[in-house]
C-alpha cells in the first residue's frame, strides 16, 4: 500500500511538472534586451601652449637671420640619399650649408683676430700711456674725446647687459622647456601613431564588439540554465525539503546512536575498572575495622558486613559489536547539508551542462566574427605612416634621458659663459662709474686727489678687457655650434613643415600610404592620389576620411553589413542544447551506504531492560557517608588516643571510598540515560531510514524527467534573441564607421602640437640663445676698444717735478681759463692734506 501511494504521488508530480514546463516559451522570452555597445574612444587632443611670450620678436628675428643664412629649399636629394643609402654626399651638403660655412669662416676670423687685435690694443694702451698722459691729457680735445669714449662704452655696456640678460632668459627657457616639451613631443608622436593605427584598431574594436551580442546570447543561455534550475527548485522545493527532513531524522538517530553507544562503551570500561578498585578499598576498610574491634572489644562499631558492592557492573553487556558497525559521526552530520547543496546547485549544474551547446554556438558565432574580421582587414588605414610616427616617438623616448643630460651640460656651460659676460659688464660698469665720479666730481672727494679712484676704475676696465680676451674664443665657438644645430633644426624641420615640403618628402615613399591599398588594384590606388598633405589639410578642415578621401571606392560597406552572410549556421546549432540531472544526488552512494550500515547496526537487538535493572541497583549496600559519621562519633567517645586516631583514620578512609562510589553512581546514571536514548531510537529508526531512502529516490526520479520540456522552450527563445542581437549590432557598426572611426580632426591638432613643442618651445629659444650670445660677442669688440680708450683717459695725470706740490685740477683743464675760487680752494685743501 505504501509503495502504491509513493508511486502515485510521483506520477502526479511528473504530470504537473510537464504541464508547467510545456507552457508557451514566448510568454517569457523577451527580445528587447538592451545592447550597450562601447563608445569608441575619441582622439581628442589639447593644444600645446606656445611659451614664447614677450620673446616672440627675438625669435622672429632669429628666424629672419636663419632664412638669410639658409635660403635653400628642403634638400630632398640629400635627405633621401641619407635615408636610402645611409651615406651623405659631402659636396652637396657643403653646397646646401654654404651659409653656415660663411658663418664658420667669420667665427674663425673672430677666433683669430680677437686675441690679436686685443693684444695690439693692449700694447698700445700700456705703452702709449707713458707719452700721452702728460701731453694729450691737458688738451680740451682729449677731454671731449674721453667723454665720447665713456658714453660709447656706457651704451655698449647697456647693450651687452641686455644681450646677456636675454641670453640667460633664453638659455633657461630652453632648459625649462626641454623636459616637458620632449614629453609633449614623444607623447604627441605616440598619440598620432596610436590614433592613426586606431583606424584599423577601431575596426578591430567594432569586430570585438561582436562580443556584445554574443555575450548577450551567452548570458541568456546562462540565465536560461539558471531559470531551469530555479524552476526545478521551486517545483520540487517541498518534496526535497520533506525528503531531506526524513533524512535528517535518520541522521539524528545515527549520530545519537553512535554517541550513546560510545558513551555506554566508555562508561562500561570505566565502571568495571573502578568496581575492582572499590572492592579492594572496601576489603581494606573491613580489615582496619576488624583490627580496631580486636583492640577495643567494647567499642560500638557499625556492622562491617554491609561494606560490600551491590551492583555487579561486570555483567554490563558489551556494545562493541554494534559500535564497530558505525562509521565516524562526521560521516552522517553532513549528509543533509550535502543533499541540500546538491539540490541548490541544480541551477549551476544546468548552466554547466549547457556550456557545450553554448560553446558550439560560440564557435559558430566565432566563425561569424572571423568573417567580420576578414572583411574589416580590407578597410583602409594609415598603418605604415602610424608606424613611422610611433618609431619617431620611440626614438625620442629612447634618447630623452641623454638629451636631458646633455642639455643640462649645455645649460651649465651657457650659464658659465653668460656669467663671465655679465662679470665683464659689471666690471666695466663699476670701473666707468668710479672713473667718472673721480674725474668730474673731485671736490666732493678730497681723498681722491692722488688718483686712487682713477686707478681702481682703470684696473676694473682692464680686468674686463682681459676677461674678454681670455673667453671670447670660447664664446664664439659656443655661438657657432648652437647656431649650426639650431639653424638646421629650423630650416630642415620647422620651415619645411610650414612650407609643406616635409609632407611632400614623405609622400614620395610609397610604403607610407601602402596600407591604404589592401583590397584594390594599384590602378585604383593611383586614381585616389592620396597624400599626407591632403590628409592633414582635410582633417584640419574637419572633413571625414570616408567621403573626402574616396574610401568608398576601396571598401564595400554594404556587403560588410549584410546580415544574411553571418547567421547561416546559428539556427542549426540551437536545437542541440540538452540538460540531464542523472548525476544529481540528494544522497550520495557513500552516504546511502553509511545509512544502511546504521540500519544494520543491530542497536534494536540490545537488551535495554537488563541495562535498566542493573543500573538501578545501589553501588554499595550501605551508606558510606553515614558509616563514616558513626565512626567519628565512636572516636569521640574513646579515651584511648591510639584507638581514637585509628577510628578517625578509618572514617576518613571511608569518605575516600565514598568518592569512588559517587563516581560509580554518576556513571551509572549517565549510562542509564544513554541506554534509554538508545532504546527510544531503536523503536523506529529502521522505518525512518526506509522512508527517507524512498522519498529521496522518488524525488530524484521526478527531477530527471522534467528538464527536456524547459530546454525546448529555452532554445526557441535563444534563437529569437540571437537574430535580434545581430541585427542591432550591424546597425551600430554602420553608425560607428561613419561617425567615429573616420573622424580625424584630432590629427591636425596633434601634428600642430608636435610643431609647437619642437619648433616654438625648443628650437626658437635655442636659436634665441645663440643670437643673444652672438650679439654679446659682437659688442664685446667695441667694448674692448672703448674700455681701453676710457681707461687711458681715466689714467691719473702725470705731474712735472717742478709742480710736484701743485696737483692739477681737472676743472682747470676743462675750462682752459685761469683759476677760479673753487679751484683755488680745492688746491689749498689738497696742499694741506699733502
């Protein structure tokens, strides 16, 4: 009867599940899931700031000078020979660099003539002073000549000071700009390379975005597997819980039985061991009391016949056989949890089992991706030009540290040279100021009468001249070296960039634009007549590459977006999806085996009535506590000290024996509790086990038969979703190609940034520096001349022996008249001070 009821219940369960799973799949299948495609990265770029500022006129003048030195056009033949053959035609290079050759000749002349002319002027200055100081210094023309020389020297010093300040400024500007603008240069070159290569990369991204509809299909499959599992869980939740509840009862019985059997086994051994000890202690207690009785016949002692054990624990039945049939308790404790985990894991199991079908579909979709990728590879790009620009950026990055290191050395040398020029200017300015003060305001400084200030001024002017002679050759070398490199960077790079000659040079290399021709004939490519200058100009004007560069003649976009060429095998693979729950176990084979071992353990064959009778008997026939108290009372009545102590000793020994009795009583009580628990379990444990096993078997069978209905519905829904996702994807591809892939306004900005970083922020201040330093070198020549003439004019006037005690007042010389009152006062003061 029970079997029929279980079978009928299972049949009803299967029928109800079939009705549930056979429902119309369209009721839950939605093809309107949003597809969020990536927004392709915009190649935006911020313009690099031009740091010229107030120095722009200086930079413009340097460019005008360089255009005059190098008026030749971009040397295509020389550069092409250097690139192709890796060698230079020296004669052509010299012809092209004719202006710099002239500058080199001028620098050599400066290098030679400056020390020679300086030596001649110095010789004339020192040897001419001996004759001219006493003769010419007294003439009015000599005085006005000195004023003229001093004025010219002051003007030259101001020009030198302005030049050296500008040299300091431009030198520091180069140093300040070198690191950030090298970073801008390499980063913008890399950005250009990345952006140009991103045309093909964005097509790759578009192809990669096919993973969005594919992921949507995979997610749908994963969700369908989860939905199948969740539907099974919802439908079988009560049945599984009931089956696991029945199993939980049996598990509790098994765990309780094993624990109680183990307790009985342990207590039996302890109680039997303790009984032997108790009997020995009671025997000793009897002997001691008999000995006291002999010593004191009149003593009133309790009866020693009751000092015997009552319950014989050696008769406790062994449960070792039943206990040995049990596996460890932990083998049972996790059975319900394992069954519950197995049931809860059904969604994951369904998802795992749909993976092969998903894989087959993904393989088909991967073939579609391969077809998309093959078509996208024919899409025009600027890959070769991108690689060239990226290589330039790599070169800048490779040599950045070296460039920064050498620029630091250049900066340090330039600072040193500018400091020397500044020192020359300072010495000249101080010498000129002291000399003019002493010469034209002698009345204000009585101590100057002997020409001390004039001597200091002359010494400072001469020191400036000496420094000029010593360092001028180094100045001109630095000027020419920086002029040569800075000038060529301007003419070969910056000027040819702005004139477009550099782009024309790039265009003559076919491999720069060869990546545009990936699917069409060379004739078609030649008809397009693309050039880097056109691409740059078109991008600067905001045009799209697809239309402005005639790329529609190279690439058939409509064929690329034809949905019928991609969905051929998808439908055929959908019907292969299947799920089986044959391996799902609410109770594992090993767990079932352990449950059966519990059922066959034989705990129902133990005589629990005998346990109860035996354990209910007292351990000892008498109450040892009362027995010990009687001994204490008897001891208190004794006058004999020895007998009294013996009685007290026996009383204490009785209490110690009573402790063993108490342990026996406690263990007997615990054993009795365990025996009663085992007795209660043994009544229904087999029926509980049979019920649990039957429920689990019926539930698992129902689970295995319901999956195909749900799978059929899921496959139909997946097919609809796949077609809709593909259609949305191709619509997005069309929009992305027109509006994002071929937008190129960023290219003009990045190219302008390269020009600004290299030309405006590095080359211009570099050229401004050598211009200012050259300016100083030029004005050092008249500075030397005027310094020597001014020093000669400031040389103190030599006095004739007859007028030794009457120094000459310069005001008397300038006025060419008789002595006035102020001059006489000055002479008197000087005479007094002498």
